[in-house]
C-alpha cells in the first residue's frame, strides 16, 4: 500500500510543534498510534513507507516505525528519537530491525501505551522548565487568602509571565467572581472531572477563560464540588508543564484532591490574621499541610491584637515569615468597581510585585 496522510495544520500559526512521523502499513497498529497521538494532542505525519523526501525523516521531532515497516527504513540517516513499535511480543527479529534502523527503544502495545503518550506529548508541547507553582491557604476563614491568590496572579501576568490561576476551593464561590469574570466563556472544573492520565497543557490553557491577561480555572455555579484526585493531579500537572507561574487558591479542608495539589506545589503561603484565635486555627492547618508540602511560609495580616506581631506569629507556628500583607483601606471599593485585586498601584500590588521579584529572580523559591 502506498501513499501518505499528511496533516494540514500549520504549527507556526497555532504555536505548537510538529507531531511525530508514523511509518506503518499495519492498519490496526496505525489506528492505535493515531489514538495515542490524539490523546497527546498531536497531529502526526503518516506514511506507509519511507517518505520520498528524506528531510521528513530527519526533521520530525519523533519517528514511530511500525515493526512491519522497519525493513523499508534500512539505510536511513541515523538519528535520535526513532522508536520501533509493534504488538508481537515474542518476535526475535524485531531486535535486529531495531539495530538496523538505529531505534532508541522497542515498544510493545498495549503495555507501553502510557509511556508512549507521554513521549509524544513531550515533543508536541516541548519539555521546558515547569511553572513556579504557589499555593495560598487561609489560616482561618476570611483571612484574605483568595484575595492574595488573585492579586499574585494578576501581578505576575501584568509583569509578563505566563500565568494560570487555579481555584482549588469548591466551596469558595468561584474565584472568577473575584476577578469579575463569572460570565466569561471557557471551561470550568466540572468539565475536567473525568480527566485522568496525561492532559495536554496547551489544550487546557486555550480552553480556560482569559481574564486580566491570565488563564483562570474556576468553579461554575452548579452543584458539583468534587474533583477526583486523578483529575486534580492530571490537570495541575498539565498547567505546570506550560511554564511561567501557577497560583492555586487552596481550601482549608483537606481531602484527597487537596493532597494532590499540595504534592505539586513549590511553595505554600499561609495567610494568618493578627489574632490569637487565628494563630491557633492556623497551627492546625500548618500541621496538616506540612505533612505533604515541604516549603510552607507565613504571611501575616494586621491589625494585630495586643502582644502579637508578625515575628511572634511566625515563631509560634514554627514557620518562616514570607512577609506582612499590607492593609489597603480602599480595596473593597476597588473590587466593587470591577477592578481585580492587585490590579491597581496600591499597597497590595506593590507587595505582590516585591514577592515575584524575589521568587522569579532566583528561578526558584528557596
């Protein structure tokens, strides 16, 4: 069988890399490989034999050679990123074929499907530095954690960083409301509850509402308040692979989904008002979060009760102090007017700018 199936997609126009080159005459194997490419968000260039233009072989980011087509690839330019794929588990000749074409690996389906989807997605999305991922959690209810999470995300986006804000609190009313975007077009958490395995980071980003130069994953106004742990893990991992900054507004209740988020954070910020009862409540939150999150720091917020200050609160919790959240008297009026937290040149915006200057200048949070 001769001929080819070539994608019409322009990788420059949509900002994505080319998909893999597939070589096989085995239609059942081709169906499997096309399915795996679709799962990885890739559009492959398919040929039944070695393409006449040898630069197709040399330029493809990944080459998937069916074991039925290996003989046609003898003499091709040696390169990295060639995988020999098939289903027959006990054919000894396949190893000889792999040596002849210079394959990096020999894969057998269906056993290697998960690994292959990840490999295809890596070449489509690119494997770069993961996003700096910061979680914000309140030491008690009403501490201002959601406001800080929004302000950090808005400030990062305004500074030019690729930014995603993730609402991890299903009982918080929807963080898109705080940004004035509850009617914005795009997907919300209930659309992702069935996700598992690898989620394409580019597709995730493009599907979300864009508000104030950042992408927002929030809750809708429906009754669904549960994201299964595999979905939470997959979606957040996809967000992190896009690079830049991811800010997560965390709930104070810890379920399995919250544990999955905590495991992927680079830094946690615990917002604690300057009250003795708030410190006591924050101590419980810190104990639970600290079992999973290695880097948890305190942000205090005044006014302070008698005998308390930011240093005393941090010492009482046994956590490093990340800063003192400034009081901004006009913030409620700013929010009522439709402006996002951190979107104006006030104390909160300056606080967030200084935070990102320290965190991003080092390329890390340590």
